């Protein structure tokens, strides 16, 4: 009764809002320590340099309290933006004015949705697509178009056909170690997509949250770097996977024609991102060997990925997945089972993964699950795979 009463006051756009299965799953695992979770994209907390973090926090409180505990620039703390430009953005032609710090890259997605999307907007998405992007864009009620993907990036024939037949306004893409599919676009496809988007005048929203998590330390050039018209690409980055999600800090590179309105929208969201976190992070990065730290996390996640691959090959050799080049996940097909039934049964065994249909516009009859390998210890990972194996064997026999 109360729900119906409340519904009459909701804005019409709320009907398109999706909840996050990942956040709901995390609530379960937090409340019950017996759960083994392959669900969240959680960086391993052991990789955070605790001594440097303590020193950075102390310095911020002792020496910069007048700045750290006040409002800041809406675009972000300038010294941190300069550091982002120097260490994490490789594209020529950008300056510090192009960078806006956001409350994680998730806020960047929401601002871009508000800036660019409405009911008349056609937005192209990878299939599968990052769930957080669907959550951020859906309230603005654009028309989503699904693009089939291949091992090395988009199906170019399908992309060309879509762009020829429909007026696509925006293309949201996650080209490096995509969440959830783990697909990494080849350089050839990055160049070809850039040409096609330029030809059809399409704005690209390039999400590079995992760009620096290549297991071998490779750094792929952005699609933005191949575009003739730099004013048609926004690139999102994040500290959540490289340092810690607790800072809730990311950034967006914003083309000059959009900088004023982008900042105005952000002001309406939060005035400015957490000033204290920005300054602590700045002092942390100032004393951190960034390249050494990146090599450390890349090596650790490679080991973790290899161990999960080993476990799946040993216990569940029927499963189908691409061995990723980087990132935090495996995207795994479980043949001959129902995704819904598999999910229900593994929850009974107190183990969780994210069901694949959470990442799709239209449900697939195949059972896919996104499995995180960064967080669990080896013994926990093996126990989790054993529980999944017991459920799978019971269903298919």
C-alpha cells in the first residue's frame, strides 16, 4: 500500500532505473562471512601501500587542513589533475583543463548521461556491457542498441551496418579487459572503429577503468588517440582498481566545447569531489613509485588469474572462457545449465558469482557468469570452485 502511494510521486524516468545485482550480492557476503565471493570487482587490499598511505593522511591533516577540509574546485584539486595528466593519460594534445575529477568513474558516467542522453538519443553498447553504465544511463531513457562483440573487439560488419542504418549519437565502450567479457580490442580494430565513428559523427564514451591492469604491463593506445575529431571523445579513468575504491576518485577527459557545461552539471551533483580524499591521494602518489606499484598489482593479478584458470580446468573442464590479457575477471559459460537455477543453487552453497544476464539488454539462453579472481586467497578460491563444481555436477547428472 505504501509502495503504491509512493509510486504516484515518482518521476517518469525512474521506471528505467536498474538495481545493481553486484551491490545486492555484496550485501549478502558482507552480512555472512561464510560466503565465498567471486562477484565483486574488488582490488586486493594487501596491495595498498599502508605506510605511504598513513604518511599521506598524516601530512594532509597536519599541513593542509585549511585546504583539505574545505570546498574545492569543481574540476578537482589541480595538483592531482596535473599528476593524472603526467602519469595516467598518454594522449597528446590534452592539458590539465581537459581533466575533471569525479566521484569514481561512475559519477562520470552519470554526468555524461545527463549531458548527452534523452529519449531521442540512440546509444550504442557492447554486448555484454558494464552494468554500471546501464545504471547510469537508463534514467535518461535513451534508446539502447546492442553491438555484437568478438574476441578482439566489435564485429565491424555489424558496426558498419548499424551506423549506416541508424543515427547513433553515442557509443559507450570499455576496450581494455572489458567488464564483464574480458575482451581487449586489437589495435587494428581501435583504428577502424575510430575511422567509422569519425565518418558518422558519433560521440565515443571510452571507459578505461582497467587500462593499467595489463598482466604484462602493456599499454594499449586509446581509441581517442586515433580520432581525427578530438571533440567527439570523452575518456574515463579510475583510481579504484589501481589504488583503492575507498577514495571514490576517478576522472574524465572532457573536450573543450563541453568543459563548461560538464563542470556545471557536476556542481549540481556534488559541488566538488571529496577534497580530503583528493589531497591524501595526491600525497600518496607523490611518494609512490607508480610504475613499480603498477607492476606489482599486474604481477599479482596475473598469478591470481592463472590460479583460477588452473582450478576451473581441473574441476570444471567443460567450462568455456577466454583467457584474458588483463583486468580482474573471467567471463565463463557454464554449458547445459540454467543461469537462474545455477545461481540459486550456488547461493545455497554460500558461494556467489554475477549472472551474465545482468550485463545484457536482452537475456541470453546461455548461462554465463562473471568470476572475479583478485580478492580471494588461493585456499578460498579452491574451496569456492569445489562448491561450484558440486552444484554443477548435481544439475547436469
